[in-house]
């Protein structure tokens, strides 16, 4: 009985031992925390600097949600524009010529520079569509011309200051300028391998004429146009441009006028345009029409026959016997001796006419 009771006590003691140990382990952290708290309270706290107050003149802060909405809007615009960059590149600085060529002078939008092939192209290019006159009327270029800004300015000044007053003298204002050729990458006179033309540098314009408001076309190389008008245009273009080529300058400018601003040494200029007179109605080298009552013409054969008749008459008047007469006359020997008749000398034959000279004479007349 005693042993059974002792065994029960021992078993109960063993079961209570882990619980007591666990209780002791759980009680230790509060003691440590308390110790640590006591040490922290003993040390002084560091002073944390506070931010300065926001000035009254500063812009108002943007809320974070509003900033996100603006960023989303920018992304949507970029997607709509086909993937363009958020930041557009700055526009190139315009030249002094571009700033001076305003819409009050000409309708000439700028175009990107042209590079090549070779030395063709240029910078500061425009597409000259029309020239604006001082009275706000529009003179169109048909078709629009691609050229440098300096060349477009020269064309506009020429039309405004010179061509418009000349057209007014004809009784109708100018309406359009006929553009035969402007920019074209080629050599001079369209010859392969030739020196670069000013057309290839976008520095030239070929003009045929100008059209009036009443529908008339004034061609500058037309001989039937008034000579004083064409001479006035000649003097005006030679004043505004460095090179002027027209009829009689070469074989390539008989139906239009070439204008350019080529730069040469000492500002040398070329003005080659012959203002031609109208063609005569009857060519001066052709003979006039022969009247119906005129006598018949004398031909070369008739003249030669007349000369032969005159020479024959001269020979007959000198007493020379004709060979045919001698042959037809009967022989009457004086002595009746046959040997004497055979020994008598025969009459000399007549001199033949120079047939070669006659033929040469006719040949000479046919050449003339």
C-alpha cells in the first residue's frame, strides 16, 4: 500500500515539473523588457529637426492622384498620335529671309531641306504658290515653284514692282505667272555630265509669260507682242536677277526666259536676251509675183541660139565660102588634067563651135 502511494506521488510530481518550467520561462521576458526600458529612460533623447514652413508665394502642391491623371492623359495623347515622343523637338530657327517673306508679300510655305543626289538641293527652301500684290490681289504661280527663299523674294519683288504695272498698261491686271521649270536636279541645258545647273540648286526659274485677268496670255518670246513691252520686261529682269537667258542666247532658250541668282566674282551679271522683231509677211529674198501682162522670159538656151546666129552672120558677111556650097558646086578644072585636080589643095574645114564652152556656161548658170 505504501509503495503504491509513493509511486502515485512520484508520477504526479513528474507531471507538474514541465508546467513549472514553462511558467518560469514565460516570466523571464517581462523582466528583460523592464530592464531595457529602464536603460532607455536613463539615456537622453536626440532632437529631430522639423521642416521649415512653406512660403506663401510657393505654388500650390499638386495632389498625387491629380498628377497620376495628368500622366495618363499624356500617355493617351502619345498613343493617339502614332507613338510620337512626349517631348517634341524645338523648331529650327528661321532665317532673316524667311522672317521678311511674310504672307503680305507671297504665299510661300517653308519645306524641309533637300539633300542630294550629288550637289543638288539646298537649305531654307519654300514652295512659292502665289505673289500678293499691294492691293491684296493674288498672282498665282502655275504650277507652284520650289526654290530658295532668296529666289522667291526676288520673284515676288519683280512681279509686285514691275510686272503688275506693265500689265496694267495692257488694260487688264495680271492674274498668273507661267512657271516653265523651277527645281530640278540636272546639269545645264539638261545635258548629262554638264556643270550643275542653278535649277539643281533650287536657285532658278524659267518663265514663258504671264496671264491677264481677261484671259490673254502674254508670251515673252512671242514676236507678235509689242516690242516696247518686251523690252521693258527685259530691263526689269536684268535688274532683279543675276542671270537672264532668252532668245539668241543659245539654242535652249528660244521659247522661255531663264532667271537665276547665281553668285559670281565681283557680282558679275549675264543678260542675254534679244528682243526680236516680227517676221515679215513676205520673205525679202523671194522675188515678187510676175504680172500676167509681162513679156515671156528669155531662157539661157534662147540666148545661146541668138549668139550662134549672130556669129554665123558675121562669118557670112566676110566672104568666106560655106563648106556645103563648095561641095555642091561642080568642079571645073582649068587644064582638064586629073592629076592637077588631085594635086590642088582642098579647102580648109570650118572651125567648129566650142561646144565645151557652151556646156560650161550652162552649168555655171544652173549653180547660181
